[in-house]
């Protein structure tokens, strides 16, 4: 989208004031007033095109809470359609692979326990947590939790605190924190290990990105699974001859050809929640929309279709980030949204006049600034018409977004 520079904005305010340069103390005041007005116009609409992010997949917790901040990547154009989606941070402290495709939606089952530990049987789901510790060393962040009896949980030691093949790497513990089963294998997922008790059954394939590679905007480079590992986890792209060399998903061997380079986008913080859907909306088909309420820890999704929903599609407003310019104001190349440019200039000048006691002139400039704001807001209304991302369409049969 179009922008102007902060230096241009500052020079325009100087021109409106009829001065060649503000005094040093006035320059700092002007900078503070610009940020004040920047915050004001940012909050004037929930759907400024520059800040609105439509239908981005986001991880929900076991308590159906979507937090404001998440450590995850959205991958598109991976060359294999089923490899696209939300890669969520899992156990990641010092093993190679950290991000798993739709990790919170993966379920695996345990069976074979009897007697007092019979409740250990059932379905398990990943729950991210921090600062875990074990009896003989430090544990990885995160744990796999029994969806029916959450007191049963599976944790994994840090590789650096692992005693090797003769020691325990995975632990299944009871609600009383007693260890009831262990596995020595260095695997990414618990169902791929060989356990001392019970039968563990999980998905045949999982897709992951590597914490040991380079993951940044529009760049994806990940080393292959470490030698000696036997799990069926699939690293999408390997190192070696450069990123873009892909895995052949039919036999898990390196493909001689190059598939399209994927696009990776890190999930930014959420400023304001706008809408939440169960599946991807605003595309072709209708999508079920959820009601929610917001508190300090995120959006609490209500009446989900299944109590173990993992990924939601969130339309949100990106967070406000004030200008950080503190010196050399007139030469700053920091970008200013073009749609805010003239409002910021006239409203900041109005504040300056008011600060100088020229209230009548300040009122006139305030009116000009209000006109610029109204014009930009009208553009949003005209563009949106009846198909706004901020508008809900409901019938007695269902809720749709059209």
C-alpha cells in the first residue's frame, strides 16, 4: 500500500505553522502529538485495509482460548497442497524440529492400561506449556494431555538431558505425578517411540518445519530429520543444495526436481479480534462462524462444534505500533500510511495551535482534519458495500459470510 515518509509529514506540519524549523523542544512535542493522533485514527475503524488480516488460521488452547500472541507460521505454496497450513510450535527447546502442521488437531490414542491406571487409556492432544521440569533433568516445553482425564500427560526430556538409549526420553505420568510408562527412543512424537507399557497409535504422517533451519518471511530452509531416527515425520524442505529442494511425499526420499518455493508468514500479534470461523471463510463456500468474548488472555470461543477443536480462522486487526522516531525528524524515512498522512498533519498542527493558546485557529484545523478522516472512512464504506469483513450475515438456518 502507498506510503509517505515521516520526514515529509514533519515538513508539512512546519509549512502549516509557517516556520522553517521548530525549536528542539517543540520538535519532541510535535512527535508526541503525531503519535497521539496516529493512535486516534488507528482506533477509528476496525477494518482499515492496512491493518485487517482476514481468516488467518490460529491455534486454540484446550480451554477454547485463542491467545493474542502465538509462535507459529502459515505456509502456502509448498508444492504439495496438504503440506500448506498453520505450523504450530511444539516441543522445541533443543531438538531439530519445532513446528508441526495443525499440531493441536493431531490426536493419538493409548490403550492397554488396566487397574488403577485404566484412565490413562484414551485420546491425547498436544498442549503447549513452558518451564516444565522432570525428576532427572529438564523437560521440553509442552505436553500431550489426555482429553478426558487431563491429569494423565506425556512429557519429553531435553535431548541435552537425555541419558541415551539406556535412559528414559519420554514419560507418561498419572494425575498424582507418578511415572507409569517410559520410552527411551529419541522421536519427535510419542506414538513413534517404543513404550514399556501400553499401545500407542498415531497418524501415519505428520508435517513439520525445522527449528535448526532458517525460517523467516518468504524463506523456508529446514534440514532433514536427523540420521538414526525412524519416525515418519516429514521435513518439508531440506538443506544441502539450497532451499526449494523438496521431499517426495510418496516415498519420503529426496526429489530430484525443484518444487515451488513456499511462502512462510510468521503470525503477528493480534490487536483486536473481529470474527472467528471454524473453516476458511471469504473464499468460495459458507463457513460456520463462532461467537466469542475477549479477555486479557485472548478470545474465548463459545459453543464450538467439537470440544477438542484446535485451529480457528481468525479475522483480526493488527496491533498498533507508534512511530519510534526520536531525532532528525525532517529526514526520517519511516513510512507513514498515505491514507493517514493529511489527517495526521492537520490534526497535529491543531494540537500545536491549542498548545500555543490559539484555540480559534486550532478549531479550524481540527475541522480540516476531521474532513480528511471522514473521506478515508467513506472510502472504506464505499469499498465494503454490503460485503464487509466486519459484517455478519445470519439466517435462521445458519450463519454465513458472503
